[in-house]
């Protein structure tokens, strides 16, 4: 009696040859799932099997957004990674004929993913990651010299150091505070003093040679995917 070998994909689809089964599963694994919604459109779900088709679909949606003065929300899922952004984040990257610049679109993908990137020991505040702790007993000059290489979950490496007063001013006061501790900015006030952030998150000046157990250096870095 003859026997026939049947190849079964993960979703239950059957094939006569192993090659067809493998190609089918690879196609499913590599698919892009795109969701789109705006105030006039119910949630739309589409599936694509290559990146150019995804970008063409987004370009078509963008054309409608810009012509109708709408803000559309996109969600793209591919190989377990989810990216969320809206049409306004792509507007400056898309010329009048709505052909997406691949490099710029990829930058937006990275920016959107970075919103939810959790970096151990650091928390994102606005455009800057700040360390979750203050390194105590550091004078201003010591704090300014401190640098640390931080590896992000996506493998990118950045250099953390103390931020300037100008950079920290972009972060809300409540988010600048870290318990009752204080920490230096990299901004001098004069030859003897420098700006620091005190317990409530506000700014003041302090003698550059001062240090104690309650304050010192708080490292940070700009979100590498921020505009």
C-alpha cells in the first residue's frame, strides 16, 4: 500500500511538498499587518508580504489625510515588533506626489519604536533619558567629567553625561526632581558657581567645589531617535 506524505504548516494548511510548506510559512512569518484609522474612517486592517507594498499603502492613506485635513493613526506589526505613529509625523517627509522617502520613513519607524523603549536605569522625560539615581559626593568639575556608555535594547550605544541647564529646562519641573536629592547641570554661572537642580526640580546656583551625600551627578542623554 502506498503512503503519501502530507506537510502541515503551523496554521493547519497542508502541502504535498516540503518546499511549498516552508515557502508558505516563511511568507506568513514575514507578513506586515497594517492598521489605519482617522475620525472619518473605521479601523482598517491590511496584510502585506513586502515592505514596498506597506509604504505604498501608507502613501495612499497619507494622500487622503493631507487632502482632507485629517490626522490618521497607523500601527504596523512585523515579526513581533509593533510601530505606532500618525500622519503628522510623516508630513514633512512626503513630497507633493506622496512618494515616501524610504530613509525618512525608517527614521519615523525608529522614533515611534523608541517611545516605548525601556532602558534599564534610565527613564525618558521629553527628549531626554535621565538616570534613575544620583551619584553622590561629586563636585561640579567631577560631575562634568563623568561619562558612561549606555547600550539601548536595540543595540545602539550612546554616551551619557550630565545635561545642561538648557536641556533640563525642556523637561517639566516635576519630572526633573528625584526625591529630595539635588544634582549638577553642566552649565556654569560664573568662575565659582554652577547651576544645579534642587529637590523640588527647580534651579539654583551652588559653589563648584560643593558636594555631599544628597547630591552630585545625574547622567542623561538625548533620545537618539528624537527629532
